[in-house]
């Protein structure tokens, strides 16, 4: 039943706030979307194209550190970047991200 609920939560989305345990939590691309960590805080589209060509991550651990930027390519093909706005906090935690689309 839990697996079915998780699959339903991911349907129609590009990223998933995956909580494996109360402390092991991840940003996980789903449904064909991809994400990649980038060093620039406000990348241009060409920066993200290059970064995504170099490879993507299956999932990224969400620690207490906000502001880490990621480029993304959505399942529908759109691109942009996002970063975590604030620490997630104790379980159950809330993930707040700032998304910029190109």
C-alpha cells in the first residue's frame, strides 16, 4: 500500500521530495525529468544545457543547507533551475524550492 501511495504522489510531477526515513530525505527526479547540480547561483540556459549534458543525478540528499542550485529538464522538455529556499527541518519536514524557468 505504501508503494502505491508513493507512486500516486509522483504522478504528473518532475521532482519528488523522497523521505526514506525521518532523516534520509532526497530531491529525486521522476517521470523522465533530470536534475544536475551546478556551481552558478543564477545559471543561463546555456549553462544548464552544458551541465545536463555532462550528466544528471538520480537523487540528491536534502541536508540542512539551503541555496544549492540545480538545473532541470522537465519530462515535457522545459528547462530551468531551482534551489532549496530554507532548511527542511525535522520530520515530517517541508521542502520549499525556488524555481526559475527558461
